[in-house]
């Protein structure tokens, strides 16, 4: 008897033991139904004492509210995706219908500004045909900038730390964050050297940040690259 008592003192019953027992013996409350009526909790909302049934109802309402919030977020995201898809479609349609190749780079930059509300957009293309070699979009790019563009396997997003490409936008001094999108031949993920680069810039330091997804920007680069291939 003494040994049994000592074992009980050295190994007291824990909350986990009780929880496991109730989980493995669901008929416990059938045998002791009167306990359900005596169990009370403190409501986290009103701080008053409520019954088990009331607390279960509160938990159910909280779960329903959470699910409603999740559904509303899904609807908002769906609507935003539809709007974004429409903008991409309008932008791509402009690229397809532009017949003046010399104006195409500026057209790409202006449409990105308008369709996607980007404050400043710059673009440079190199290795173009002789007919376009003297135009503004083919000027002012160092060899280092070309090597840097080719080194980007995906768009770069982050703070303005003095990139040469910042000088391709209208007001470099107003740029706090930017996205640098390499332009290259081939499908998304191609490793061929870049023949150009897009610069999307904003005075908002959080508009283009290092943690943001770049898939959409990569698609912008892919479509722009396909359209600009006619300049080479």
C-alpha cells in the first residue's frame, strides 16, 4: 500500500492524462451527464461566467466569423486577380498593335505607368539593329550594367542603393525602391544574355521590397522581351 501511495505522489495525474482519458473514453459524460450542467467557463468577451453550452456556441460563432473573413479575403483576391489580368491584357494588346518599332520601348514604359500605376518607368535596349542604334533607348548603358542585367535570373526588387539603371527614369532623386527586370530572348527562365532591362521605380520604399513575389514582374519582362525582339 505504501509503495502504491509513493508512486502516486511521485507521478501525479496531469492535465494531459485527464485529456487523454476523456478522449479515449467518450462515454464518460454519458455515465456522468450531470457534470455537463455544472461545468462553467469565463467568457473571453464579457468576462462573465457561462455554461459549457454557451461557451461552445461562442466558439462556434468565432469559427464562423473566421471562415467568413477567409471567404471574403478569397473573393477580394479573386476580384483583384481579374482586374490585374484585364490590365495585363490591355497592356499586351497595345504591344501587339504598335506598328512603329522605334516608339515601342517608350510605349512599353508609358503603358506600364498607366496600367499598373507605377510612378516612373525606364527602359534600355542594346544590341539593336542599326536603324535604332542612335535612339535614346539604346544609349547610356555601360558594360557593367549589361553584365548586371544578364546576371539577373529573375527580377530584382529592393531599395535604391545607387544602381546605374536608376538614371534611366525621369527623376532619379525621387526613387526610394525599384524593380529591375531583365529583358532576354526565350521563355521564362532562359539563361541567355540580356539585351535590355526595365526599371520600375517609386518614391515609396515599400512599393518594391525584397520579400515580394516576382512572378508577375517576370511575366512583364517576358512579354516585353518578345515585343522588343523586333528591334534586333
